[in-house]
C-alpha cells in the first residue's frame, strides 16, 4: 500500500501486541491532511490497540509510526513523543475526565503542561473552548454533574485545547443515545471543516461512519490486519469481501455462510 511521505499520520510494517500475543501485524497505511478516517471492524480486531500505538501509549513490536512528521517509534521515541503531543489531541472513550477537577480545570490541563502561558490567558482560552462545544455556562461543574453527552463535549474541548493538527477519537459515540451521538458527529465535522484538523476515529457505529468518514480502514481479527480501505459508500456497495459486506449491511449470516479468504479489498 503506497502512502504520501508528507502524510501527517503513517505507519510502516506495524506489528503490535502484548508480550508474545500479536494483535495486528505488518500494518501500513497513511492519513492525508484534512481527512476524517474511520478505523473500524468487529470487537477484538485491534482498533483501540492501534490507537494506543498511534498516540504513543504502546510501543510496537516491529515497524514504525510517523505522526506530524516525527517518528515516534525509534531511538528518540521519548523526545519525539514530547514534541508530537503538542500537536495532537485525544478524545478518549467515555471522555476520561478527571472526576476531582472541574470541567474548566480539565480543559486547562494540556495548556498548563505544554505551554508557559499566564493563568489569565489560559482561563480565556478555556472559556473559548468550552463555548465552542456549547458548555460555556458549565465551566465550574464537575464531570459527575454532567450528562454523558456533555462529558464527551467537555472531553472534546480538552482534546482541542492546544489547537491540534491531528485529533484521535476512541469510540466517540459509545454510551450515547442516537440524537446525542449525531450532535457529537456534527461537532467533529465542524472542527474538521473550520480548522482543517486531520482526524482518526475509532468506531464500529455505522451511522457515524457513514456520516463523518471520508475514508475507512477496516481491520479484522482473524486476518490480524487491514482487510479493506475505501470510502464508506464504496465499501458498502462494491466490496465483495464477505467480512466487509456483513459489517456494512449488518448481516452476520452472510459472514457465517462465506468461505472467508484473507484478502484486502478497496
């Protein structure tokens, strides 16, 4: 699979796992500037494990990861990660807000860690970020005082605090009702349109995939890697791989009836 050398996200021959247990092997792909790429697949296929490798929380067994022009898997891993984390934001599954801090203090954390800005300016930036996600009146609320959707929006404000070039989202719709999930999808698309942020969204939610993704990378547990790449529409309508068709058409009977071969489509 070819990739652009200047892509803000790319992997080469990436093999990841835990100890001797390999989850994904020889994964190579790239994400171009301004794309919203959905990484999808069934439970246990390695979506969240891949995300951990992309943001530097999991060191790969083999291969390399390049983020914002820096290799985060080489000998200078620690230095590279320190630089890269200034340019990325992460929206964790269920928000991962610190329950002992107010919403404003949660959003302020990246600014306090990665900048030398005076407190007054940090407070102004936090206020702006919260207003952007519709939580301007909730700065002093604690996470436990907010609904699930509001916590996700607060977590998005924190992820956007440093005006990142790249945003990683782990199951952003998890635990949300359909309307709230649609509102969050619209917020992510607005960030992409207005700011040109490149996004990688880990998800298995078809409604979100078909709404926000400009391209999909589909993983498969048995293949231990990528089995399809393409737009949601192309994969849904044109793929002949029974695993891809079963996923996009919600037809597990198609998968059970098929003689699945480990090929890559798209």
